[in-house]
């Protein structure tokens, strides 16, 4: 898939997030923060 953002926008794929703790407890999506890391896929010309 080839994306070309406009102006000064970027396209980011969110990073994988852990769904279990080290002790094996499952963390539901509603109880955890959204991922703040990711990979930049494309950058606009602006």
C-alpha cells in the first residue's frame, strides 16, 4: 500500500503493545493506555 500524505502530515503504524504482564495477568484494552510508539511509514512534502 503506497500512501502519500499531504502538507506536513505523517503516516504512523502504531507499535505492538503488551497484553499481559510479566506475571501473566491479562490487561484489557480499557484498562491500559494507548501505545505511544510506532513506525513512520510516510512523510508529506511540507
